[in-house]
C-alpha cells in the first residue's frame, strides 16, 4: 500500500459542522452515560415489550443481565425473595408519581425482600445517594440495604423511620467498602434492596441511585471530563429512532411529576428524568452546541407541539412557553439554532414511517412553517436517505425531498453505517483484509456525497448543506476478533 499524505494543506479544512455518532435513549447511552442514575424502572411501571421477540437476548430494552426473571406482581427488572412466611408482593394503582407502586404486604411470620441488581462504578466512587418514596399501613418495619451480588453478603443497611399513610420522600447515603463480582472489569455488582417485616404493607415508588461525585448531583463526571477533553462540536437529543415517539413536554417540570413511559422505539421504559432542561444544562457544562431532534409522526407529533418546543427553547418571557421555562428555573432563552425534523423516516421500522418522501416533505413543510413562525432564525435539518441504504437499490427519496421542500430546509441529514460481511461471508479471509474492506466504505460514501452535490446543483438548491447525524460500524457478525467494532479507531476511519 502507498503512503498517505498526512501533511497539512492550506486550502482545505475539516468543517466542524460535520458531526455525528450513534447515541440515543436506551439504557447506557444517556442513562447512566450522561444522567448517572442506575436504577432501571425506578417507578415500578409495566415493562413495555414491543413483541414477544423482544423477550429474546437480542432485545434493546437495555437490561444488563439477561437472566432476570419476570415475576408475578413485581415490576421488571426488580426481583423478590420471600425469606420467611407468605408475604404478598403486588403492583397497585396510585403511585407517588406514575400510575403504579410496588406494594409489599406482610404478617407477623413474614419477611419479604425486593431488590434490583445494579452495576456501580466502584473503581471511581464508593458512596451513593439513594432516594425513594414510601408509605405504609399497619405496623411495619422497612429496611433499606445494599449487598454484593450475593444477597446474604450485606454491606450496609438502615431502617426507615416515620413511615405514615401518606407518600413521603426518603433520602439516604450508603458507603460501599468492597466488591466481589465485577462487570466489564470496572463495575462492581451490587443489589439495592428493601426488606419488610411486621404487620401491614409498604408501598414504594420512584427509587433512584446516583454516585455522590456526580456533577450537579446528576451528571456523570467521567462523561463531562471526556467531552471537555475531546471537545466535540455538537450533540443531538434525544436522538435516533427514539426521537420519532418522543414528546418534549414529558421531560420538563419537577422530577416527581414526570411519568415513566414506554420506549416505543426499543422496548422498556423512558423515565423522562433526563429531559430538555437537563440536556441543555449538560450542553452548558461541556460547552457544546445542541441539536434538537424533532420526531416525525403525522397526527401524533403535531406542528403545534413542535412550535411550542421551539418557543420553550427560544421564546422570551412574554410567550407562554417562555414563561413555563422560567417557572422551571430557566428564565433566559436557550436560543437553540439547529432543529432536525424526522429520523430515518424512509425506514419501515421507524415510528412515523413514510414510504414516499413527497408525503414526508408535505408534513415537514407544515412543521417548518409552524416552527419558523415562532423563531425565523432557526436552521432546519431534513431527513435524507441513508448512505448505507443504497445497497437496497436506487431511491428517489432525496430528489423528491429537495424538489418539494428544498426551499424550506438548510441541511440534509445523512446516516451512514458500515455493516460489513456476515461470519459466513467472511469465510477464512484474514482479519487485515476484512478491516481494509470496512475502511473502504468511505469510497461509497464519497460517491453518495458526489451524487447529492449534483442533485442540489441541478435543482438550484446549493444552499443546502450536509449533516451526518449518525455514523459508525454495526457489524453483522459477533466474531469481533475479526472485524472492527464501534469503540475502535477503525470505526472512525470507516467514515
């Protein structure tokens, strides 16, 4: 192979607006990646399953351990244990924040435990803040404990006093002095649990756990440090397929008033604890430009809803949404400039899927008009046809989109993934050759960009710029010893 010319050139530069890497709302990326809360299903809701297939190990519900059973009367992925007697564990209406609460009922001979397995960054911090809501009936004792992965190996516990028949919020700090099992050689494996004895019942709701070293009490300090060190230019939120089923107003206001709702894109739940204001504070902490990802689902996500979103972000205190933002603690407008409308709308897997970009363009124009009526200075990013979808054959998606909506948009969003060969297709090809094949994907992307440039020139729409909001490697084989993977330098080179 020949040598690459790595000398700097004076006549070109990398546009800082070229951005993107896959990240969206399913467990790990945002929670605890940004919002470092470790309890899954904190409000004890019914776990959303898109289909029976989602019960298989390949689902995207975001559960760390695949061996957690679904137990009658227990909110998944919580687990129960009857230490003695015959206690009753059930889900009941009338939660402190969402629809359901977890009830544990005992008689004098009973001891019941409810717990959740969690990975915690023991390598970094030993103390954790725990909060929960509880109320009781009868004469019961409630003990909160943390153990190693072995329930019998209790590390710390504390009895909760002053339980009553009304919901109350309780806050504890637990210090963990050791670990036994590890996950990914970095995280300790623990249980956070509740033990109930006596005569009566305890209802639990809204259980959260944060490391005590979180920035502002909620943000992952490692993520903050990484962003400050590597200085990426932009981040899109909420991102990906999840965007298409997301309503912005579900994630504003007091935590206690936010409902956990089904994650329609991936299964499981979205707690809505990381919402719009929390995301904007994160952008402020790491000095990064936000890109709002607006869902496209005609008849469900309306132009009026999205216009309110723009007004909440950019309106002054004379506007209804600007006043709401101020009531939520942010009187100054956020002045969000970049707004993407629709995510891979062309895909049949997508919420709000449109098979024809003529139809998408009609809905897009309606939304843009409503959004720009609120703020005429915003820039709109439209959903272009994915560069990696070209193997499916020719598509006129971009051509129709540009012709119909080109005068309304500022960017076309292109997603590019490199799937590579399956295990069978690879055969016995040496790994260096497989990696070279992945890296050659940039040639295909180059052709895509050239074709798009010609289209824009032909339609006199050369004002439209290009945005890569998602890119990366998504191998079609589990044999990661022979293919590059997402967290690798080859992933960068492939796009």
